[in-house]
């Protein structure tokens, strides 16, 4: 990749992280079960640009939470897990970018959709695994009386992760079927 192509990809990663942050300001409509709308541009970018730029964009997204004061701080390790690691791993969708790109070029849209669903599921599952871990390690004291910290974290993070994956999958479906060229890199 040339220097100018690398610069364009880094700028794109930063812009998509900013878009993810903007989407993070959509108000919660169902408390903690609200999907993370910022995951949409992160998965899109990861499928378009690959693992490296997806991870960079996710890391920037995590850092933007600090800049904009959207960090809920209990301890340093909790913040590292929930903001730096959990947002960065959304870029794992980029592991599937090469296969996805080949399928789109071959006009195998059904296969491309399946790959995009798998990529987004992996990214969401890993992200919410880290939120789950932080949930029972750090947020367990907020569990209702008589509920274990692990069960509390599961009941919060599994629905939120599935809701996030669902909204990402819906958006990917629309984009892949209607505007597949958006995923092409110049």
C-alpha cells in the first residue's frame, strides 16, 4: 500500500471512529439493552479496509469516549477493558475482509452477506465478552439483591450484544444489497 493510500485509510479510520462516536450519542431507549449504533460504521470500515484499520478505528473510538467525557470510571483496569479493549476489538470484523471483498467482486451477494453476518457476529461477541467480564468483575455490586454478579452481567450484556449485532446485520444487509460498491477501496 502506498503512503498516500495508507494516509487515506488512516483518515477514513479516524472519520469512521468519529461517526461511531456521534452514533453513540443516540439516547438509550431501553436502558442497557440499547444497541451500540456506533458498531455500524466500525464493522463497515473493517469489511472495507481490513483488520488493521478496523482495529485502529475501534481504538480511536474508545479514546474519543475519554475526550468527550463518556467514560464511566470504577477503576483503571475496568476502563482499559471496557473502553480501550472492547471498542478496539470491533475491528475484528476485518479478519473477514478479504473473503468478503472477493465474494462481492464475484457478485456472490448471498455469500458476502453470510460473511458479513459472521464478521459482525464475531466482532460483537468479542466486544460484549469483554463487557461481560468487566460486568461481573467491576459492576457486580449493582446487581439486584440475591442475583449473582455473573448472572447480572449476562442479563445485561447478552441482550445488548445481540441487539447490537442485529442492528449491524440489518444495516449491512441494506448496504450490501443496495450499495455494494461502498465497500470497494479505491
